[in-house]
């Protein structure tokens, strides 16, 4: 997966995030803040 994530970043300039769901809830909720920060960075850039 690392190679495809790096290829995506090189092609589109954004990061790839994995969101894990357990019992219909986001298990790694800290990723939401990271996604928001990345969207803001890309929108400004």
C-alpha cells in the first residue's frame, strides 16, 4: 500500500488517510483533524 499512497501523493499532492470503522464508529477519530488540516492546506495552496 505504501507505494500506491506515495504515487497518489506524488500525482495529486495530497496525503492518503485510512479511516477505520468498528461497530459503525470511526475507531481512529484523530484522523478527522488530520484530514481537515490537509483539506485546508490544499484549499489554500
